[in-house]
């Protein structure tokens, strides 16, 4: 029997319902909740807070585009209208 170089450990955590709901909306059916949470913890511990584009929600992407200085004013206006809904 072979041992894993970095074995996993099962833990139990409690998070607010709204965070759980957001997580469920964010992940696709094929994405691993454990892998996502492990990566988020590793990023936080290493001081990184960047999120993969693939992991971002559409609303997060729209907000990021709106915040960019190189985004056209017309596009910003349209995105802000959509985000305000």
C-alpha cells in the first residue's frame, strides 16, 4: 500500500448559510467543494487573495471590469445598470 505524499484530513467546519449558498452558486457540478476551500485557505495563509477567473462568478467579473481604468465609460454604465438589479 502506497502512502500519499501530502495526505488529506477530514475536518468539520461551520459557516454562515449565505456563504454556503454563494459557494454552491459559484461552483459548477463538477468542481470539488473541498478543493475550492483548500485552495482558499492556502491562498489566505500565503497572503494571496487572487481568485482564478474560472472560479469567479459573472457578477464578480462584471464588477472587476467596471473597476478597471481602461474600461470604456459606456460599458461601465451598462455593467453598473446590470449589477444594480
